[in-house]
C-alpha cells in the first residue's frame, strides 16, 4: 500500500494513494487502518515528508559497491550516526546550501519507518516492526567532515535530510533498484541487494542499545556513485523501485 502525508485544509493529513487519487486513511497509521473516501488528486496537494519522526538513525558505509570505490575495508558492525529533526524536508522542498560549507554533496538512500515500539528485537522478528519504506537524500558537507573529524555538522545542518515522496508498506527491501540523478544525469545506479547490513539486522542492532518508537526513521546508507558535488540551482532526484522519485532543488541560504 502506498501512503502519503500531505497538506489538507491547512493541516498535515495522511492518505492512501491509488493511481492519481488520494483516499482518506481510516484508523491508526501505526495500527490497523483501511481506505476511506476519495479526497482529491495527487496534483492538487502539496506532499510533505511522509513521516514526522521522533528520531532518525543513519547507517554509513553499508553498500559494498560504495565501500569498494572508496578502497575501504567493510565494517564489521553498522556504523551509525544521527540526523536531527530539523534536517527533515519533503519532496520538492529546497535544500538550503549551508553557509559553513564549500563542498555540498548528496547520497540517495532507502529509508524505513518503525511501526511499533522496538527494544531488543531478534533479527528474525525484526521485519514485524517495520511499517514501510521511503526514499531519502542524505545531503552531506565532506569538507566539514574532514575539518571536524565527525559527522555532527556535516550531516546535521538544516534541510539536509529529504524524505519522500511516499511511504510504501508490504515492500520487500532486499532487492530494489536504487538510482539517483543529478540535473537529469544518472549518477547512482545500484540495488539494495548490495547492502552489507540488511533492514532486519539494522532493526535488531539499533534496538539492542536504544528503544525505537513508532514513526522513527532509519537511513540504510548510500550505494556507489554518490558524493557528487552540487551547487545552487542543481536538482537531485532519488528513485527507488516500488516507491517513486524524490526530487529536491539546492537553494541559496
């Protein structure tokens, strides 16, 4: 099922997408829900980030093609960091070029959303805790990473975490095509089968040290071909099979 979060009568609202139509979501997003009455067409509304998380956890160095192109050794455990809530923007929202950087890049990713409270979840049961999947674009300032020796500023600046356009449930994340385009030029072309640490492993690993709550987002890392420098005016698209295309433009501060 394809879900959308959108602005409706001045307020955020969840809906179920079928074709070009949006239907009301009746029930609880993180519990039982069903399709209600038709509300509108997709083209008539402004889509928002498909979730409003309490926290977002990201995994770096998680695609073998990306690890190989950097010439690094594969990590033995997931390499995690956090993206603050002020990073989150939605489809067609502008990414504001951070004043602190002279080298802004992007990283297309598959992200997943937690369905129910997860603590000490065994890997074999982890998928029961996932609500669905969306596209993510993890904007990064490598020059700040090099300067700071950590990711706090380089990945935590305002508008650096684009999500959307939809949240798709009942999707098998193990073998999905993932692509990114830079001003309509194909830049990344990979598959989630390249992931070193799969979705179930990430749920289990993260929940072993912190409690995940409904709506929390986990970023699963970027494939090879990323880290392409961008400038003001550039348009980046992240496309994942079965989900759709997330589009954002880089704007001046």
